[in-house]
C-alpha cells in the first residue's frame, strides 16, 4: 500500500479536494486497496489560528474572535460544496463545535494574558482535525470508502509541546492496530498531519514541517511500499525558483542528498520528513497535485550515477553568525564541550560550524534564546553576533568522488564575500555562508555553472 500526504495548497478549497479525491481513486485502482491519506490543514489556516491565540493572549479578545468568523465560514462552505445533507450536517456540527471551543479558549486566554505551548498545540491542531474529517466525508460522498482517524489516537509523542517528537515504537503499534485493518477492509484511512498526543492523551504538534513528517511516520509505521508527498510544485528543483528563473526538475535523489537539501533549506521537504522513510528504506516521491500525471522526484536509497556533479542547490535565509573567540582558552581542554553545552542548554540547533586557531563560528536560525546564549558564552569567551546572513549549499553524491567540484564552487563565487566555508565529513555538500544581500547573485552564478 502507499501513503499519500497532501499539503495545505492541495486541500485549500473544494476544487483542490476534488483533485485529491481523483488522485486517491487512481491510486486505489492501481493498488487494489488503500491508499492511506495524511492531510494538512487548509492553506493558511494554522497560521491564522496561531494569530488568533496571540491576539487573545494579548487581551485583544474581540479581534481574536472576529478572526475566527471567516475561518468558520470557509470550512462550512467547503462542507456544503462537498458533502450531502446527512453527512454534511454531521461534519458541519463537528466543525461548529470546534470553533465554539476555539472561541471559549480565546476568552480564557484574554483573562490569563498568557499563551502556553500546550495551549498553542490545542489551538493549532484544529486545522488538521477539521480538514481530515471533511476529506473523509468528501471521499465517501464521491463513492470512495473512507474512514476518519483522529491522529491524536495514532501518533504518540513526548510532551515537548509545539515541537513534539514521535515515540516510534508505540506509534507503530497503534498505527498497525488502527490503520491496517481499515485498509484490509477496503477503506481509505484519513488522518490529519502535524498533530499527535502524549501517552496521557494531551494534544501535541510536531513543529515546523510536521505534516510531511506525519506522512513519513505513518508510512514507516505501516511499512508502506511508497510515501507520496503531494504539493504545489512538480518536485525537487535544482534551485529556489524565487531566485533562479529557470530551475530544472530533479528526477531522482538519494536519501542522503534529499536529507542534505532539506536540512539546508529546500522548502519542498522538511529536514525530518524523510528520516522514518530512510530507516525503513521506503521510497519517497514528491508530486504536484495540480499536475498529477507528472513523474515528480523519486527519493530512494541510491540513485543513478548519471548526471551533473551537483544535484541541486539549497539556501537558508535569516541566519545569524555567532563568533566565539577566547585566547585565554586557546587549545584548552574542554573548550568545545563547554561551548556546545551552551547551545544544548538552550535547545538551539547549529547549522554550520567552522573553527580556526582561536575561534569558533556557528550559524543559527532560531534567535529566541540568542541573548541568553551570548551571555552564557561571554562567561568564558569573547562573543560577536552578525545578523542578516544566509547559507548557500551545493549538494550531490558525486562531490565525494570529484574533488574539483568544490574548487569550481569557490571559483564561481570568488567575487562574492564569503563569511564561512564548510564541507561535511560525508563530502556530499559544500556550504558557504554569506550576506543575505549577496545570496541571489551567488545562487544564480552556481546554477549557471552547473545546470545551464
């Protein structure tokens, strides 16, 4: 069986949901059973719900409740367009109950003047609950036997609210008990992505990119033949289309290349998305729900050796470079341990690291604890911070075998001021850190060198 994960733009409105239904119907015809669907909230809904929580927590309760009105109407209109009277009334009642609860939460937040991570999860989860319930009913109305599963029953997580991690052993057990029997009965299970619950049943969310991650978790849990990520682009591209006007489709990627591209900013995939698939060697295919006949990008354990030495380029914006220098502790035992313990203490991930004789430079994209990190580092080192930086990465398995590729990258960028240069031990990527204002020029030059 296959798992099909549909993003927010692929469930944005009744027209998009009708395309989803036909895609699922075609997959069912090919496989004879399934597929299993994991769906995001309608596009823009999760951000809107988080804004509601923030406004209510800032004591703007009337504004928060006012913002819920269009969201409620959007969902009810989609129900009216996709579901008949009896089933439509059932899901409409469920939808209204959820929005009534959101209004109650908004009023409570206005009194408390505080929005806890646990409350944020409770609010943010509503989008996926509503879209998945609606899509299950819409499939039934279209003649495709379906069953809704509350993802909070299926994805078991820790209690790190807003960025919970799945407990895979327990999740696998639950998925096989809930999902597999429905597929064997000839039905299409439908779950919301992005959400789960603790062992105690408290709602959690998986954080940024969590909806795609849910698709991979479900696929790994039920040992799917393939995981499909349906989005609004044709697949992975050789560069960011907002910067390069003519990027090419990448037909195949290895797991290692896809992980590198995702980690270093390719927005089609979140860095965590394919990890469960990698562990089970399940192929992941990225497809465009607006052009379902396309071949997309297939991600597998190994890809063909044919092609360019660089598979694709990726970038991250809005980075901060932190320089840590200490002549007092030059060559001192434990310096690096102490340095990285600071980042660990504040749960802040580091993207790129370079070292010299007396200093260490790192990049971070999470600035929430940067002031506290700087203060802690200053206890034993001199610290400087530079914002508005960007990261540009060239990724390809062939970089390991062709030492000239790194030289070509640096030669093409010789007129661009580079802040940091790094090549990982696996030698599948070469990464440069530069001013954000230079990013477009640098990416265009690299794309022309390797793909045009």
